[in-house]
């Protein structure tokens, strides 16, 4: 405390600790008067340190205090509080299990995702979410991966408490103890049901389009915004006599009449730049 024993002996607490607050003086005085010991934490701003103080009275009218520096412990507790707050507020569902897979903790997002409260799943195994859509080999591979200390990432279908199915993207990370042994697992879950439904709709739309265009009497080809052809229907091949591979990287422009080619490519560039919904252009092949 920056004061040696000889410098402190015979001085008041206020003289030794000029920065001490009045209520701590009162606390020490109460110990001296009543003889009842006290334990409390004290933060000294001047030193920027936290202390645990044990005060007792060796004889009536006196007190003694033992100071233990707990600054690192306080900082550690603050870090834990911040981490806990972050986990609680996370948008993704999080579950922590022990080495055998027993659930120890879940966050509110887990409850929102699965319908199970923390009280209902703590002590349970994540298998309560099984949907029956995956075979045992799927779960065996997952378990073998994480118990070997590796991170597992993948998609799966799970079942909520109300029986409804949902798609989730999950990452399971092993956590090792001080001896280097896997002691816990942290699973982070994201609901991707909407994304899967969108992907399914897009596939169905594409399949419908390809089915219709395959029998269309009109020549149809698709390109990306750079003009690279991504699809050519059979009728288009018949008209121009070229394959999909031959039409890549503006290859289709070679089948336009030389006198129309520059104007066609300029019209295409203007169309892409303008972002208009459609355009029409007549040309010779």
C-alpha cells in the first residue's frame, strides 16, 4: 500500500489511506465497537485494485484488517459475465453438453428454436430432437467426429416439442479440459428452414422451366449479366447449330450476321447497364 510498517504505525486509517471512503471508516469502526467481524470487497480507485477485506477486533475498541488482492478474480468474473450475457443474447440456439452428451445449459434462442425450455432439456440428451429423417450412420459419424476432438458442421432435420420438423445448420465444437481431454461440447444451431424452402422452390421452378423450354418451338438461351450463356434449349441448337459449350463467352455473337453484330452487342450492353426488365431486338443470323 506504499506505506512501510514504520510509516504506518501510530497513524490513523485516514492518514495511511487518504483515498478511503467514509463508509469504510464506519464499517471498521463498527467492528471495533461491537467485536463482530466483517468481510467485504473494497475497490480502491487510486490503486485501481479490488481487495477482499476481513476485519476483526483483537480487543474492544480496536480492529484489524486483512487485505487480499482479488483484482484478477474480479476481472475474470467480469469476463465471465460478459460471455454469459453474449451467449444469452445470441440469435443462434446454443447448447452445452458434458462429455457423454448430457445437456448442461441452453440459451433462450434454443428454446425459441425447439420449443423446449431450459428446465425441460437440462439433463436430457440432444436425441430428444431426432426427427427420424437420418439413419444411425449419420449420428454415428457426427459422434465419432466430435469425440475425436474435431469440429462437426452440417445440416440436419430436427423435431420441435410440438412435433413440427425444421431444418437446422449446426456446428458442434469440442472443449478440452486442462489435461487436454474432451470434456464438453458446444452446439450452435441456426434455423435454415426458410432457406431450404427457397432452395427447393428454385429447383422446382428451374425443373419446370427446363421441362417447358425443352419442348418449346422457340429457340431459348439464358445468359448471366456478362452475357455468358448458361442454358440453350434444343430448338435453339437446331436453329443455330451450336452446343452449350460452344456458346460460352459471347460465342453466340458469332452466329449473328456480321453487319448486325456490333449493334446487337451494343444493344445488349445498354440493356444490362439500364437494368430494364426486357428488350427486343431483330437481327439476321
